[in-house]
C-alpha cells in the first residue's frame, strides 16, 4: 500500500533532508538564528511525527494478514535474495541527525520550561528511532550528537544492544519526566513516553529470553520485563484514559477517541492527509487483502471455550465457522450478516473478489456514509499509535513471562479488555488449559511448545488476546514473532476459507447462494451473483490459469490457498535480524555483518564476524 506523507508546510524549511544545515539560507535558518523559541522548536520537531510514525494501516503482511500479490520479504524469509542490498536498507540515519541537531542547539531558547519540554520530546523520538534500529539490526552505533561528513565517529563499530538499551532508557526516562501530563491526542505526552518505554522493554525482555541473549555485567531479561510492566501499570493507573465500550467504532470513527487513544495520527481529507484502508479493502482491483484461517480460528467461542474443541472445526463452512465467536471477530472482519449500503453500491457478507482468502478485513474501514473514503487513498479516520488497551496487554505479558502473575493481575489487565460492553467475553483464569491449536505445528507457536514453559497455557492465552486486540495496528505482528522467536510461523500454510467441492455457497446465512465455484471451461447456470473458476484444474488437457480464479489447497476442493505455489522458508539462525547493506559495510570497514548474511567483503562469502546484532544506512548521523 501507498505510504502517505503528511503535507506539512514546514517541510519547505528543508527539514526533510539530513543535510538541512548545509542547504538552508545561512542568514535565516542557520543554528544561531533558529531554535530560539517554542514556535521554532515545534516546527522543527513536527517532521519527527511525520517520518517516525506509521501512517497507514494494513502496511505489513504476516501470518495473519497478507495480500494477493507478492508476499513480503518477512514471509519469504526476511529477503528473497542473498544480497543484503535487496533488503531495502533501513540503515538510514537522517532522522537521528535532525533530532541531534535540535538537541545540540536547543540551549539557544531562553525559556527554560520550553527547553525542558522539547528536550524531552527530542529524547522520546531518539529512543523511538533506536527502538526501530535495534529491532531491525540488533547492535547499532550510538550517536547522541550531530556529526559532520568528516567526523571519524561516522566510521565507528556497532555498539552492543545492551549499551543501546541503556541509553534508550536514559532518554525515555528524561522524556517521561519532562513531557506534559495532560491529554494531547495528537502530540506526544508523558503517557505516550511511558507506552514507548513499556513497548521496548517488553520487546527486549522477551527477545533476550527466547533468543537466550545475555551480556557479562549486563542486565538480564527479567530486568527489562520488570521495567515493562511497571511502565504499563503507570499508564493503566492514569485517570485520563479508559477503554471505550464500542471496540468496532473505535477504529471506524473519523476522530481519535481521546479516552483510549493516547497518541494518534491526525487525518484530514481536506488537506490531503489520508490513508487507503477503506478503498484497499472494499475494491476488487486493489491488493485483495485477507486474514488467514489461522487468525480466524484463533478466536474463542463466545462462552470462552476453544473453537478447536468444536467437532469438525477445521473444515466448517464459513457461516458455521464464525457463528458464536468472540464478538471482536465481527468488528475486525466481515461476517455473514455484514451490510454495506450507500448511494454507490450495496454489498452483503464477504466479497470473494476483494479478498485473497475469503476473510475480508473490516477494521479501520470507514462507515458507508463516508462515500469519498472508498476512493483510493481517501480514508480520513485517525490512526492509533499508542492505545490504552495495549498497556494492559504489556502488563499481563511481562508478568506472565516473569512467572509472577496472579489472578488479580489478570483481572486488572486482560479481563478489563474482555469486559468491554461490545465484547463481554468471560474472564481469563489462572487454571486455563492448553489449547492444542495454539501449540500445533500447522497453526500455533511451535517453538514455545518445545520450551515447556511453566506458564505455557497462560502465555498462549495472552498472546491470543494480543494478536486479536491489536490486529492491523502499529504494534506489528512481525515484531511479536521476532521477539518470541516464532519465525517458523511464516512457514505455516496461508490458508483461507474451506470449500469441500465445486458448487454454490451461501456466505450470508440466508440459504441463498452468494458464490458459485466451478471447474469447467464455462460457468454453469447459477442463482449466485458471483461465479469464480477454480484454478489449477485440468480442462481439455490444460491447467486453468485465469486471473480472477481461485486456488484451492487440494485442487478442486480444500482451503483457499492463493500462495500455494510460493516456496517459503525461514532461517532460524539468520532471519530474525536484517542484513546491513553491503555498500555501508564497504564504506565503513568497522561494521560487521549479521550472522548468515553476505558481508560483501573481498570474496563475498556469507561468513560474518558479528555476534548476531546489527546497524543502519549510509546517511550522515
């Protein structure tokens, strides 16, 4: 999907370039003439919001959501080629240079309160910048000042993730102390900083735990998990925020709800600040995104029991499959009873022509009365960055991973989320059993199952809750699989709906056929409004390859399997970290490649000197 850059007027000042100070008029925007008041600092820091936050839902693909077209590098095994430069880099330092430029000149503002607040803001963004770098590369060089093109520090080796995390915690603690306490839905405040701290400490704690990483004289994984749940608890105790009752409307509404959205990206169709969620989902000419069967089957029954305990669960027809489930299922994807009617068109139930799995997305899709939102890149509902519910999820997971979780902990976290009026699911109890679905090789978390964790059942349920509650949001599924060391989930089948044979099917529950699947050269007579030819069926000695056809796992029956013929693999020893681009290694001989990736040095072999952690790109820092 297209990434949309906010059309901020201040970009004209040159703030979108890492060599800003070399290009702007020296008599107007040189450091000695800028950063002198709150307006200067606000304008300069606005580009941080634009460039360091994701502004479009559905941007990434994973084991629970993917498109009909080319699969992402992550699903294919980080990059589909051995050439690290094919990994699209990520070793970019331009935004860090801007942050450090601001910090290096902020003393020129005479207002001490303004200096404190914007120093805190800059350090929030520096911590966020490094969080993304550590996730991607592991070890990276730490820069806390602006560097010129001849500065020798540009060619330093990577610092350890232990050192980087220590500096990130210093930055975020200063941000928490210096940022405003009041609600500011579209501006970073103290509570957004606490959310960032909770996020990266949870990531680091679980990453170290499951990847068995430790450092001499460094902090253990439990140190970070403790920081994570404490930061999350501080947010949970904040009187400014609460969970809203209507989970579905939370994402459809035009304006971010200030009760639950701690920080959001403001969208405004009038000035071209839009994303493509609605058009992308409802159009049959877009990416045809779809949820996986694995995701749909992970939802509990409305009474709290496992769907996998239902007789014949794996091959139930769609209408039966989604009946009586966790109500959030119908707020995230289209159920049989779904209706979308406006002056342009009417649709009922899922549209198999607009989804590659049959499970059509509905989260973030605007209400039908917003007809202009159905055009490409014209959705204007606000996008969450940090949401109050995530604090509850982080708290529960960190406590469970520490093996120190009580029923009271569950009641103030997971069970608060489940008790929304629009959800009203039974509470999670300490004595929950293990759902076999969640530990299966085909659908579950195989590495966790092998670990034999003493809180296995509880951790599985917390992961289930997180995956459902945060689906398609900024807390990315790929990040979760990385930190849990569950990359093998990307080798699991990307199944969609089940169809036992060619014929007519009711997808709306009214006993009237909505689609006809056929494996003949011509469509049969049918009352269904849509006919789709099954691909890979031999007709007159040739295999059908129609662009609008459907691929089933077993030829003329089985699960919808658009990517059946795509070979995917995940290298456990390599693919949790990205490669440093070869060009940057050639420019800086002190950089060492991440394990398993081609270093590009002399012989070009794949041996590396690194210890499993990584860096960033060829711009000045």
